[in-house]
C-alpha cells in the first residue's frame, strides 16, 4: 500500500503540531474563531480523518478509547465500518489535539 505509519507517539506529535498551528493562526490572523474551533476544522479535514486506509490504520494502531468515548456520547449511527472508522479517527485526533491545546494554553 503506502509507507504510512502511525502509533500513539506519532498521534500525539501531530496533535501538538495541530494545536500549536491553531494557536499561531488565531494570534497571527486575529481570527474570529477560537483556537478550539480552528482545531475542529483542521481535524475534520485532516488526512487521517478522510482517507479510509489512514483512518483504519489509526484505529488499529493507536489507543482510540478517548475518541470512542466521545463518539459514544453522540449516539451516532453508521452505515458502514469505514464510516465508523472515519469518525473514530476524527474524534481520536480531535481529543488528542484538544488536550494538547489545553496544555499549550496553560503554558502561556
């Protein structure tokens, strides 16, 4: 397939990168959106959330419990296994990035 690799460390590093990017974007562009809203948009369009292979690999190789818990609270129905994988991958990335954002905001 591809050389794409993912694990919990890579997930956390990407979450930190996205969080920092959102903080910088918010400060630089004087955005009307809060950093957490920018983060939602970035995670929603992230390659790990939109490509089936990458979403499935994230689900297989990473701890997705936080994303699954978030998703369970939404009581969503899925038409296929891949739809479910997309949502689990998205919410896993989003939760990790939100945690990283909170840590960065506490540092400042």
